[in-house]
C-alpha cells in the first residue's frame, strides 16, 4: 500500500527526523497541483549529522564480508519488488511520468540492486609478477569511504539505486541528497532498506530545498571521500570545482545532446519505432533522449511524415490515467523553456509538422512536437531540450552526419540506423559518445556501463565497471620472502 512507504521526514542514522529549524517544504504533483507531502527543509545541522553518521558506520559496514552485504541488498531488492506497484504510483504522483514508465523504472532501478548484490562478491584484486625474487606484489580493492549521492528528479529511483547499490556493495556508506521535486521515492527506498536490514548510518537521505548549501557541505567535508552526481553540466562543473578542495573521488553523469541518425539504407519503420522509444520516454525528460534527428536527404520526407504521424497519436494527460502516453513536464518553468525553443525554431524557418504548443491538459503539459527543416543555428539543436520535441535536419553524406553529430561539447549517447555493416563500424568509431545505440532506441540496462565523454561526465555506472567507481586500489609490496 502507498501509505506504508510514504514518508514525511528525512532519514538519518536509522531515524526519521525533522529539520532543527522546523522549516518544511511541499512536494507537488505536477499533473494536478495536489500537495503530496511536506518534508523537512534541512540545513547544516542535519547534513553534518548525516555525514557523521555515515562516517561512524563505515568501519563496520566495510568490515563485513561481501556475502553479508550482498544478502542485505538481496533483501532490499525483494522488498522493492514486493512494493513495486506502490512505488510506481508514488513516483508517478511526484514526477508526473506515466504509470507504465514508473513501473519500467522500478524494474530497471531495482535491477541495479540485484546486479550489485551479485557483484559484491566479485570485487577482485591481482597478483603481479614481482621485480625481485624476494618480494610479492599484490593489488587489492577497498571501499572508497563515505559517498555523497546527489540525484535528479527525472529518475527518482534508478538514479539512486544505480549509485547506492554499487556503493553499498563495495562497502561504502552514503548520504543521499534527492532533488526537492521528487524526494518521496528516495524516502520509500530508505524505508524498504531499513526493513531489509541496512544498518543505521549506512544509508541516509536528507531532504532540502537549498541545493547550493547541500552541494557545498557534501563536497567540502573531508569525511566524505566521493561525490557522485547526475544532473546538468553546469552544476556538475561547480561540484567538481568544490570537490577539488579535498581532492575527492568524483563520478559525474551530466547533460547530453543525443543525435539520432537515419541513413538512406535504414529500415525506416524500425527507425521510427526506435525514435519514439528514445524521444518520448518520460515526455522527453531524460539525459539520453534523442535530441537531434539527422536524416539523409533521400528519406527525410518519409521519415518525418511517419514520425509526425506516430507522435500525433500520443495521448497527453495525468500519468495515472489509462492510455496516457505523455505526462506533464516537471514544472511550468520547464514548459516555458521547451516552448521558447520551439518558437525560436519556427521563427527561424522550421516547419511544424505536429504539436508546437502548450497542452490544454494543464499548465505543466506540452504537446508532443515534430519540427522539420531545422538548422544548426536554431537553439533546439544546440541546447538540451528536455521535453517532447523532435527537431529534424537533413544531411547528404556519411561524413557530414558524423561531423554534425559531433558538433557539440556533449558526448553521452548517440543513435543511428543503417543496414550497411561497414558503415555501422565506421560510424560507431567516428561518433564521440560514451554510449551508442545501433538500430536500437532503448539502450539502458544495469548490465552495461552508463556514462559519457567530453562535457557529459566522468566515470561509468552499472555493469561490472560500476562497482569499481566506489573502490580504491591499494598496492602491497611484501618483501623478505626469499
């Protein structure tokens, strides 16, 4: 039941706590304007308490066997699965995404808990052939320490589990600062973690509206040894600068500007299906959503017409209503930004095929939109849209497509469709991105490394590589053995 996981306090050192100031803030359903809860608006005292609790809990948690930590994570995973419907409903209410999208996120996000429960027992070291006969060289991996976890609103469960499950599996303790827009899912995870047996102080969730204060405290406190953040590149750069004062280990998953390339030999129906899956997931509010559609001039008219046809079928509304495929954007500011990008493109000569305006469903809704005849000088091409807008521009050669795709400071995800095997390898090698979907529009999975290059971030999450981000390598030289 929803009531059993809906919490209205922060979770620090195993206790449900209020802010010392008594200040609270409201969590609002963007689809209806309904107030879902009031939460503590925490300040320095609560963050210091959480950091100290995680610091104190670290030696015991790190000292447990990998199997002991894995067993706790397995129980956590099982509880998330048992409560998946309630979690999904809560997530839809606070984020606006459709119930189907929320259920998919619970499956995806809980998959990280299961995956890293298994990986906990596979953090291996090495024995290196020594430089002298009297020595042995051993390399071990140890947990990095207390980790600050700062997460965004668009995936309120998966962005936490992708980081925290890996950290806990490695033997780290965590202080989670969820966004003020969607903190309820994080607190539900804390409730289920407590039931699973996560010890006091190991997993802390601190709610606040003061992101600048939280960022400063979490990056500058020497007790925290790692900062992991998902969000905008601008904020990531600030956190990176602040972390330099204590030379912290950092992982950053930042902004994107994903190209979606359709070559002349592509299966157009498959490309349209992949475009719909990539572009309109969570109403376009994901960092790996297709942001720019680059389509060969010989097929651009057919592709644009089919994409517009399918886009026009998307039903907009409250994510809890049956048949709704597009929920609201996170707030009215997000709607205003999307509308500004669309109007800029139209004013500069883009052709509107469908959508192009705010939706009558409510102040936080925007119509799914397709634009054609888009040019590189339009803001909808150079900026991350974070909304249900598909801008289409054309190209003539493979080299031009690669050049256009790479013409951005970002390098998170890219997609392309082609049935030419040689082209597949050439383009995959030429694209400057950390993740590439080839004839596939849905690429996220816990078993693969997630992350980007250039200004899209540092490090990888998920997969066998993800747990390494929460460990430090230690070299042991043992002498006097001969």
